[in-house]
C-alpha cells in the first residue's frame, strides 16, 4: 500500500528550521480587532462586493460574491461593522478592493462545538454547491477555485486523484501539522472528493520528512475502509509542486485526467461540506530567525501579519525582510500591515543580515543552475537570452516550462537573480504576440 | 534598512524577488579557496627552490594584480576581490621554473590578464584559461629561458634537469637503453637523492621482496616531488591533497580531471613506447603521470568552469579530449612538457562541445506542462 519514489531530478535543500514548528500543535491566533479582506484571493475575477461601509456583518457572512465562472466567494472572518472599502495593492502587484471590518458584536459560530451534517444523501451538484458557497480555493498557494477543479464534465472520467501532503517547502510545516492533527477530517474529505470525481485511482502523497504520518493514515484509511494508496515522496524542494507530484505518482498517463488538491484544501472541503462553514481562516506557518517561537497558527483571513509575531512569542531582534509564502518563492512585503489571505501558506521573517542583497558576481558557467533545475532548463543561457531581449529563442529553449521555483538562483554561487529574470521574461513574453 | 522594530510595524522592509535564501558560498569564495588549495604545493616549491621561487611567484602574482588593477581603473569596476587575478598569477608562477628570468612571469601574467581575460570582458567571458594561455605565450616567446632549471634542494647532483627533460636528453644521446624511464635515467647517469636510495632500498628489502618485485631508484623522489621541475608541479601528493579538499567542499567537480588523467594514462601506456621504439604497452605511464605539469593542470586549470563545457556530458567529452591532446603534445610536441598547450587547445573546442552535446529533451515537456 505504501511505497517510496525516487526523487525527480534537480531541486535543492534550502535551510529547514521547521523542527520547532513541527513539534507543536496548531494554535488559534487571537481574533483581530480589524480585518482587511481583499476581494481577490483566488485565480480569476475578483469577487463582487455585496456590502457597504456602515453595514453590520456576521462572522462568516458573504461580503464578496463570486463574479463569473472562475471566481470565488469571500466571507467576513469576524463579526462587526464594515468601516471602509479600500482599494489596495496586493503583494503580487494586483490591485483590488478590500473590505475593512472592525470587530464588534457576537460570535455565532466560534467557540461552539462543531456539528457534523450528513452529506451522504446529497447529490454531486449539491456538494459542489456547498464547496462553492464556502469560497474554497487551492490553499497550497495555487488558489484555483476548488469547485471548478472538482466539477467533472459529463462523460469524462478522472483516472487519478491525488491529495498532496508534501510540503511546498520543507520549512513550512502547516500541511504536516494539519495532517497529523486531523486524520479523520482529511479522510472524510478524501471520501467527498472520491464521491465527486469517481477516480480510477486515489493517492495520498506524503513527504519523506513525514514518515510518522504513514502509520496514522494507514490506520485511518483502513478504519474508514477507503481505497486510497499512500505514496511517500522525497521531501527535497520543490517536490511538493503539483507537476512533480503528479509526475512521480502518475503512471506516465496524461495529466489531463488527473486532479490534485493540497491537504489544506481538503480540510476546507471538509469544513464546507460537513460543517457548512465558509473559508474564513487558514493555517499559517510563522517562522524565521527573528521569530522567538516559530509555530503553526490558525489565522482568520484579514489578520495583519504583524499581529502574528506576537502570537509566536514576539521578535528576538530587528526585522529586515518579511516574506509571505515560503523562502524559495514567496513575496517580500513592504509592510507588516499586509493581510493574511487564503493564499498565505506561511510568513517567513528575516533579520537585517539575512535580508541583505548579496554581492553579484559574473557567471562562471559552473553549471550549478542546470543541476538544480527540476524542469531541465539551462537557466544561465535563458538569463543571457532574456537580457539580450531574445525571448523567441528563450522560448524555443523551454522558457515557458519555468515555474519560478527559485532553485537556479538558490544554487548560483554568483548570486545572479536567475529566477526573477526568467519569470520577468515569461511575463513579458505573455504580453507580446507570438512571433 | 530597518534596524529595530518600531511600534505598529517595521519601517522600510527590504523588498527583493525570490528566492530569499541561497547557498552559503560565493564565486569569490570559491576562487579564494582554490588559491588556498594550491598553497601547500607552492610552499613545497619554495622549500625546494628557495628564494628564487619566491621571486618568481611574487612577480607573477604581483603583475597579475597590477594588470587587473589597471583594468579596474579603466573600466571603473573593482573586480580584484573576486580572487581570479591572484589565482591566475599564482598558477602561472607555479608552472614556471624557479630559475627563469623574472621578465617571463611578468610577461606571462600581463598577457594572461590584459589580453586573454580582460580584453574579452573579464571573469566569466574569457574563452581560454588565462594562466595557461599566459604560460603558452611565454613558451612560444622565450622557450630557452623557460627551460633554465634551478636544481632542487638536495638533488643538485642530477645535472639540474627535471626527470622528463633528462629522459629526453638521454634518449637523444644514448637511445632507449633500459626497460622503464627510470632505468633509462639511471643508466644515463641521472642521480637521485640519498634519501631516495635509502627509502627505495628499504621498501624493496622489507616490503616488496615478499611479493617478488622491486622499485627503481628515483621512484620515491618522483613520487614526493624531490626533483627539479616547475615550482608548483613537483609535489603531486600535495596537489592531490588540495584537489581533494576542493572536491569535498563542492568547489571542484571530479569528471574533467578523472576523464583527463585516465585517458592520458591509458594512451601513454598503450602508445607511449612507440615514439621511442619500445613498441606497444611500454609507455611508462606512471612516470609520465607524475612528471611535468600534468596533475596541476588537470586539477586546477582543466576544472576552470569558465573554460569548460556547461553540461555533464560535455565535461566528459572535454576531459577525454584533453587527455588525447596532452598525450599527443607530450610525446610528439615540441613545446615544453606539452600540457599547457594541450589545455589551451582543448579550450578552443569548448564552444563546439557545448553545441554538440545539447540537453536531452526533458520528460517534463512531454508530460504536458500547462
């Protein structure tokens, strides 16, 4: 039932300080006094604002309605009053309205024991409807609306469904801790997904740094008598990437008939379908050298990341850089006022020394970037082509396969920003017509 | 830059593209560690040849640094700290005889930095190894001065020639008058140190007599570098020690030196005897391996990433090609021990090798990446 797979080629071993956060249970972060909730927290169109300043909102009330076929609902994470609809620039550069809610009033859901609702008698359409209503999106960072991913076209068959439990970055332990603490809920969610997709084969992929989960899930799956194979993959970065997981787990078949969901998303599906709860909080790994007590927090969407530092015992020194996501491909933010969104897998804090830009040396053709690239590219060559403006040749040599995983730049002894330039080249290439 | 947390947030956080972490080392650090790895061999050279070796090394390193400084002033970019000029100067000095006139290291280093490296755009853009190209330039210009050898400490009675040159001289006067190169040297009157005689005698009597073989006189001197030769090339064990340290730290990759040395040894063993009338399988491969600048070049010049192919397959092709060129230039060439010119010739083929060994089409492409 369980077997290990050899690693995909390339990849790197970034520093991993997750042993602290791994050992601790998920803690509930304090409810924020102010929640800043962007209406674009997913791939696709921003949600349409359905509240006005001055409105009173309840916990979990819809404040942004999905707008178009690829969009997702957004809910208020706290009860209170809408003080402002503010247009904000998100860390990735997108500009969208954000609903600012000031805490007040009564908690209707939190603090009460969750009540499980039966879902077995519901139709597929009804279950999908529940997932859509709850605003569930891919919580591994991909942020694609989940109800779209789980909707199988009539007549189509899904050959492979994968629950991805391999950490996107070994230093982020949110998925691991969730898997360890919520096996019954995850197995329930697996059952829901199997019901929706009717896949030929179902796989739970775990990282090799999470061997202790194997026995937990072997037992949980056996007790639930759910047919699901456990596959252990090397936890070398970026093995958690969807394409690499599918490449390792799949049997070489077409990926078009495969569906892969992150385990955080599975838990959100469980909450949406079984508890009827919208997606208003997520698990965030808070880590980095200046953080006194790195840990995994259950955080309400809209909480400003600066408030999370106090939850982790405060800071032991000055801060030079704050990154949302992971250290390999996360976005550095300008301010700790930035709000946690559905896509915030982690917050990584760097001291001033670690944050400084390292001296860049000329490329000495050492080939480290080639060895590190999981996608079989020659990053140094693509970098030179992009710098020369020759995007056509760069594309011929595979530029479009670059996923921005950052391995090339990580491995470069000359500290050349290969990944950033390659990603730049890709976005430029997308803007100009193909020639 | 935020120096201390302020109330309600942190002023001026650094915003930079991902990744926000990287490997600990740097290109400059790698270059300086190569300089460090060559230090033991350099120290041995200074011990064996005395102050004359110091002068040669100081002049070669000093000229390289001054030339680099001149280029920094012209271009306005300070590149001295990347260590490449010091390394180039050091390699040049180590490849020269302690007895050569001081204008030789100066000219070789100036040529290496000014012409070979900086005129092509500096570190990373030169297509020939600067140090070895500088040495070849000097060999072509002042061949006779470069062959002015200084006898090493304790081996003065040998006639002052390195074993390889002495073998050539012996062959041209008396022909091949023994079975192995060391036997030829012995019969031509080439003498080794007293220590060598003691050690070889002891080993023959107490260790090898058990299995019925014996070492030739001179074996020990050749092995530990107790011979005349270029300053940094004579002590192979110290060179290997430095190379192993670099391999362990991941600064150096093993494919090129292994391919280089093994293809050279195989060719020398198979065909090395043909040029002296010894026939097949009589090349004295061990003697050839330990002589001249082969080991230093294989570990510290052929591994120069700037002038090596990018890919792994290309590196194997390059290494084997270097072995072939080194064999041809040593046994049939006329330029010193043939190794520097072989390396520089190998450099010329690198763009061709890169072109001929493209990346295989990756599997990921087939799997339909969106």
